[in-house]
C-alpha cells in the first residue's frame, strides 16, 4: 500500500468508499433475509413481488452513507486500511451506532417471528393432518436459520467495534492483539453467512461444491443454449 501523502490519492478514497458501501450492503441484506423469511412463514405467501424493493434497499442506503465521507473528504488512512480518517464521531454515526441499533432490531424481530411460528404450530397439536404436518415442518425449517444470521454478524463485528472504541479512547496507541483480531474477523462475515445458509438452509449446496460439481456447473452454463425456446403446452 502507498505511504505518506499517497494514502490520500484516489485509490485510498475508493477503498474507503467501497468498505463503507459493502459493509452496509452486507448488513442490509441480513435484514432483508430476516424480513423475507419472516414474511414467508407468517403469511405463507411468496415474496417475489418484493425483489426490486430488496435490490434498492440492499444497495441504496449503503451507497448514500458511503457518499457522505466522500463528499466531505474524510476518507483516508485508518489503521490497517483506508476508511474514515480521524473523525471517530463520523465513524460511529455513519456505521457503528446504526449497526448496533439494527442488530438489536434483528434480535427483536426474530423473537417476534419465533413466537408467531410457535403459536401457529401449537394450534395444530392434538390432531394429525398431513397438510398441517407439512406446513409445521416448513415453518420450523425456515425459522431455524433466522436465529443464526444476527449472531454470526455480532460475533464477527464485536472485535472491530471494540478496536474502534479503543482507538477513540486512546488515539495513537492501538492494541496489537485487537488490530490482528480486527483484521481476521471483519472479512469473515460473508463466508460465515454462506456457511450458515449451507448448513441450515440448503445442505445440498455442499454436495455440489466439489471440484466435479463445480466443473459440471461451469460446463452446463457454457454449453447452455442461448436460443429462446418454447415450452410444450400439455393439455
């Protein structure tokens, strides 16, 4: 990485902008996943009509927030990488404070969804009907993953949060162990969410993530016909 004044060049500002935008995007998509699963299990209705709204909410707020330090010129060297330079208040206002509030909201909303699901399942106990049994299994399977996403996010973000608080309280005297743990834990959010999804939502994904499975998927994609075809209508 560049040294001295070269930190303030375009690449450093772009790095800080992308860090802010992508961190917000990950957090917003965790919220969207939580809402989507909750909507599905409570209403038992498809949620594909929200796809465009999800896209805007997933990428839009982070883009707006990331543009603020870019407009004020506050992106620069910030410890291990380029981020919001110097202004601890802006760091907490634009990222850490909203992130903590959103995590609290996720835990509250998950608790509400769990209560609704258990209440709905409890109404069917005492009588056996195949349709109720299938819906019961669907609800339980769907809500199981909800409790892991906020926990995984909190575990991965707690050390960076502690490190930034320490930086604000004792500026210029970083703790080496916190810096190392910060560097290790912060990038793990994405892969941790992928593992949670694969283990608790779609276990077949892991059977496909083998060299042979990846090769077959790439081969199928490359040889897929690009021509528009008609579906045969069966009367």
